[in-house]
């Protein structure tokens, strides 16, 4: 017990840094696995296609990546709910 108290000045910054890193990872995962964000990106790609900013092939590549991300997001959310 005394050793733990004496070690606080050394372990507290490491614990705090670990906590911050965990929060950053959680925030990044929330953004990556948010189905609404993926749907918005898909809508943006569709709008760019309609404006002629993307070719059909470019759009299909983006769409495939986003649909894969959407499936991964749904699986991630389902696994978190268990």
C-alpha cells in the first residue's frame, strides 16, 4: 500500500495518458462505425456523381467501400450491444 502511494507521482501521468488514449480510440471508433456518418458520405458521393464530379466507376468504388463500412458498423454496434 505504501509503495502504491509513493509511486503515484510516476504512475499517475501514465494512467492519465492511457485514459486519454482510450477515449481517443473510442471517439475514432464512434465516428468510423457511425452508420449515419457512412450514409452521409454515401449521399455526398451520390451528389458528386449527379454533378458530374465523379465517373460511374469512381462512384462504384466509393460506394463499395462505404457499403462495406456500413456493414462493419452494423456488426460493430451489434457486438457492442451484446
